[in-house]
C-alpha cells in the first residue's frame, strides 16, 4: 500500500478540529493497491479472490464522511506442478537440491514470480540393476577377470559395468571369494601305555603333550593338524552315591531286601570306559524296612495312632479314601522306615440328594422332620455304627401351597327336589367331582342323604379334597327357606341372617358340631366368623311359628 495513504488519513481526521465549526470539509479521495496471493479480506469485511476494486469511507470525529479509500486488489494464484523421474541409482532433483535413493512421492514448495507459493511434486521410481554373483573357494590366490584384481584373503567386492543395459542401468557384478584353509585339533586321552597317531604315524608313550603335522589336503591346500594327548592316565574314580530305598534294592540282577531291620551296605561298581580305563563308583545303600498296617477308621475325621516305643505313639492323619504311606523319621530327622496303611474308611461320603418338590408339607425320613416351608438346602449329619459322621444334603426343598376349595349350596332338600352345589376356591383351579363332572357348579337330585366330594388341582399339580352331605328333609318349608336371607355368602369376617319372625340362628360345622347359637333382634342375626377356618358350615334358622330353614354358609378369607 502506498505511503501517501497514511498522510491523507491524518489530514482527514485532524482537519475538522482546526476548521471553523460552521465550515464542512470536503471528502478526500485516496487511491491505493494491494498485491497479494490467493485472497485478501479488507476492512470492508469482504474477501477478494480475484482482481477487483473496492472502496471504503472513513468518518471523522463528527461522524461525517471524511476520506474515501479506493483500493485496487491484484490477486496472484498459487500454483502446483508434478514431475516424474526414474534412476538406476540415486537421483539428484535440482528443484529441491536434494538426492533421493528410495522411490516415492516428494514435494517441494517455492515462491513463484509473484511471490506466491508453488508446490511441485516429484514422482520418483527407482530402477535397481541386477547383480551377478561369482562364488570362488580355493587355496591359491584368485584373479577376477571382471576387474583384473588378484585376491588372497576372504572378501566380497562389487564392480559396476561401464556399459548401460536396455533399461539404461549399468549391470553390477559381485565376487565372493573364500580361501580354503583348515586347522583341526585332536584331543586324545587313553589308559594305554602308548598311542599311535594315524595322521603322522608316530607313537606317543606315557605322559602328555602336544604334537603337530602339516600336509596337503584334497583341495591342494596346506592343513595343520594338532594333537593334544594324555597317555597312561590310569583309573577313573567317580564320586560316591548315597541311596536310601525302602524294602529292597536291585544290584546286578540280584535283589537285596529287608523285612524288619535296616541294612547298610557299600556296593562297588567297576565298568570299562570308552578308552579302556576302569571306572570305579561306590554306592552307599541304606535299605529301610516297610511295615504293613491294616486298620479301619473314619478317614479324614480322626487320626490313626501308631504305637511305638515308650508308649508315646505317633498320630497320623490319613486321607478319606484309598491306601497311603507314612515315612518314619529318626532322631537325625532322616528316613528310618515306611508304614503302608491298608485301611477301610468307615465314614460315608457326603451324599447330595436331588431337589424335592412337595405339596403342602414334606417329611424327610433322614431326620424325621416335617417341613411346611421351602428351604434352599437342608443338611443332616448322621453317625454310623463305627461312630463316623456321614452327611446327607437335600439340595433344595420346594413346598408348593395346597389349593383352597370348599363346597357351597343348599345342603338340605325335600324328596324329589334338586339343589346346586358349587366350588368355592382359589383362581385358576381345575375341578373333578365324584359325579365325574369337571365344572365348578353341578346340580344334584339325591333320593337319600348323599355325600358329594370335589378334588381341586392348582398349577403346581397340588390337590385338595372337600366333601359335603346333602340331607333329605321331609319337614323343609320351601316358602320359609326363600324368605330367609344370608349375606354375604361366602363371608370372610361377618355373616348376616335376616328373616320374617326370625327368633334364633345356629351354626354347625360339617361334623355336626354346634359352633354358635344366637337369638335374633328384630328378625336379624349377625355372626362373627373371623376366627373360623375356611370351609362350608350349616346354618339352621328358626321362626316364631316353629318353622326351620337350613342353608349352607361358606367362609372364605
């Protein structure tokens, strides 16, 4: 931007302060140029990406237009370029001034004529020439025809052909040369008085020393052989071995054994070694006695006391099952004997019984207890005739509830008349009457006093039975029976009986036992049944004119 722009700005802002208040300064116009790369965001908030012109008006202290700046934007673009190159070896890229030896893509950024970044990408591929190897192994020096040099020691050399091949790369030749030499050392130790070395045919007598011999091998190379020898070295002595065994020891196919006492012996073994020298080894053998003990006891719960001298005894805890052994220790804490225990374990193992599911209650014969509730596990500890503990565990006990069911309805009818009997019980029950019907209500017409029964089964398969007797009564007054009201029926805490001229109400259980008798007040009786068990009861209502009404009352809580 031109330097004059700053001067004009200063003049534009300062001028209003030195002029007369009634004088209005004209707008000054300033022209300038911004030369940049790619884009430029000016004070007017606009970003310029192409060559263009913009203006902006500055205000003075009085918020009056003071200076208009007209800006010319010259936008230069950054550039990119790509080049490809290949080389047989290293490649020098003049753009970056670097040498590349590996194939790949390389980028370099530099400024173009306008001062903007220019990115150049090099795609470099590396052509590797083939290498031809020549392997040579011999005793004499080797002159390589490729480079004309003579080599006398192990070496690997490379030579690049001055003539380029079809791919403009120069072929590479390699020589791998190894000089054939050997230097073997032979070690000989013998018990004999002399030794003949096959290499030189010489005889070496008692003593030890070093001998060497040089000869030409099959490859035409000199070979130096070295002999290190020991002649007439005598007998080998091996360290003694201490052995402690129980019962017996096998020596050269002979069995040495003991029944009750300790045997200590020294056995000497002489063997011929590979170099004809005798090898002597001593075995110090201690044969310890074995005692067999047959017994019966509660394995794992009590120990077996083995009687020893002085009457102190040794307490030995044996495992629950199988035979076992016990190693005796002497005063020196060393093994002195072995006891073999062959015993019968009289204790029963812990017995796990499978889960049991019962209805209402379950009596477990193992402990004689009757359970009316569920248990996760029940443990019963028993004692057998050997006074050993045995444990029986019932894995799980599930007590399923019995269904509640009772027979309701009129249990007294006149001859030739019918009555309805109905089952009162839990929900989701299935029923079976002794008449063969499976509904919850049946109609019966007995010709004589008849007992009816019903079996209810719940979802757990548990069953409960209920019975009721329908009585034939010649003196039953139907009109009176219809005039007596019983409510609620079934009842849980209280039942009310109402009837015209009602004087007394009696309640009997199904066994005929009188439960309660109560006189009526104004033809009404209320009976509390909260303490009575669920089931069917017989209600007998008497009126002032001597008439009797019999009805069934069901109590269900």
